[in-house]
C-alpha cells in the first residue's frame, strides 16, 4: 500500500471520553472511529488487524477439529423463552419486532440458536462429538458503554459449541479448547493467564477465563509467580464487600496488598489486573434438556446432549493488544498483528535517489510477500515519523540524507532503537529481523 493512496486519518487529539490508551490511540491512529455510544467503525488499518486476529483464531480452531458455521444475527425470542434466558438476560438483550409483530433479538450469544441447529440433525451417538463455531457480530445493550472496543455494544465474537454423548467426552473437549486457546493467544504475542471463573448468566458447572494482563484491566486476578495457577477474585472470596474493595483498587495499589495465602506449588501469589478476552464453559445438559435436543445412545436410549461452549472476544482483542503494548507515543503492535510489518519512509519526496530506493524496496518486499507500506507523501519528516510511532509499525526504514553516504536507518518501534545499514543490504537485514 502507498500511503498517498491509503485512508489513514490520524489526529493529534483523542475524544474527551477516551480514558484508556487503546481507546485514545486506536482513534488517533485511524484504526477505528465512533459511530454512536458503544458503536465503532473499523477503518482500513483496524480492519487489517481484525482480520489477522480472526485468521489466527480460525486456523487454530480448524486444526483442533472444529467446524465453522455462520448463524443469523437476528434470532426469535421464542428460543430464549424455551431456555429461560429471555428474562435473565435483562435489558442487555435488544429486542425488536418485524412488520408482522413477531419478536426477535439481536444475538448477544447463540447457545439456543446452535442447539436448534443441531437438534434433529444429529440423532445418534455415532455422529458425536461435534464442535461448531462462528466468528460473527454480537450485540449487548450495555448500560454504560465505555473504554472503546473493550466495552462496546456491538462487537465481533467467536462463539463455539460442542455436543457430546457423555460428560467425560465433554470435559475432554473442554481441555482441548483450553489448550487451543492458549495456542491462539501465544500466537498473538500476548502475556495472558488462564483463571478459574464464575459461570455467570451462561451457566454450567465449570468455567475458565483467559485474561490479557494489563494495568488497565477491569478484572482483579490472583496469579502464581511460578506455575500457571490463576483465579478471578470472585471465585476466591465470598465477602461481596471485599470483592468490591479489591476491584476498585488500582494496579499500583494492588501491588502493596499482601496475600497470606500461597499457591499449592509453594510459590507466592500476587494480584494482577486482567482484560477478559476468552471464556470457556462446561454446560452439561442445561440447554439441550430445555430445548429438547436429544440423541440415541449405544443402547437406543434417548438422552440430551452434553454440551460445552467457548468464546473469544475478537474485536476486544484489538484493544487488549494495545493495552498491553503501548507507550506515550502510540501503539506497539506484535509481529502477528501489525497492519504492516515494514513502513518505508521517504524523507524528501523531491529527492529522486530517495524516491527510487523507496520504490525499489517497496516492490521487492511485495514480491517476497512482506506486508509493506510506502510513505510517499509530501509531509515533513517529523510529521511522518510521529505518525509511524502513533500507528505502531514494527519496522520503519528511514531513507534520508545519509543515503548520500550509502546508508539508511532501520527503526524498531518496540525498542525505539535505530541502526544504520548499507542501503544495498537493508532488504536482507529486514528479512532477517522478521
């Protein structure tokens, strides 16, 4: 992509209600813009990042034997009435009526719809297990949408549902998905924890949350410094006042909070802040029994499916990555999520030699499958450099005055370091780095 043809509307100022770094920088760097309360448009850079995350999620799920489907975003209220969640979901579930006065909802999740899809189509234990997922739009009418993509009303979510002939097999799939989610978040380059969690409105007997560790996280966690143990404080404490008090404490305040308990491995436990980006549940027969979704077992007896459900906040991950990876100057994308791996910055567009080298490198990177953007605009060098830092390209090749001496600079966004490289070797050097 040539910057002169790209739609990247960067700004100096963030909206007054943008309090978190991800909210500020994603808007200032031209990744998203606000359409309404809790509603966001993804601009070209934001769409690239969103699709990269989506692709990693899909690749790992498909390798684990899951099947992708896509359900209607609008579902009949009658399904929710059968499961008993029509009332328990409350005002977060937006209800609408069509011209014939039929009642529908904008789906906040799809347990009921997926059960209805499988019902009467999978009838024998011989056809089980099966794991179906979608990566689709969801809507929850949050009372106080805030924090940009972290707590919006409309969002992109991966929701998956597995169906089994036995509880043991359901638990096996639960652990397979836990391992699969770990692979996904590792590929995204994130520091995360898996924690014991409360099942909430989804229900079921057991659940795990996946949290990206970040000082701005809404959730307070207890994690072990040596092993993988972690828990949401809501699963550790029964005193509601204690829970609320810990939730209100800032990251810095939590660091001074002493924990007398120690992990079963003997190591120290500590408080962390986390952003929930995934949640998996053991549902049992909660939804299949309510919706009369049954199969015949090996003895010919009719039984409701054993189920589990698995969610990932795909659009939320765009913000969570930046909450964990940023500085005062802007975004710092991980290599697997950066909109462009290489930014070629031509300092003086009027200098024919600089322009020629920029064009040659640009075409060479494209030919070798490297995601590259060429900043061929007429803006001043300082402006271009500030934009590069704000947007967060992993590497920027600076073609400037030193080209007269046969040199260019490679700027690494994460470390903010520059190295001088022979112009003839810069392509090889970048290929080594990436």
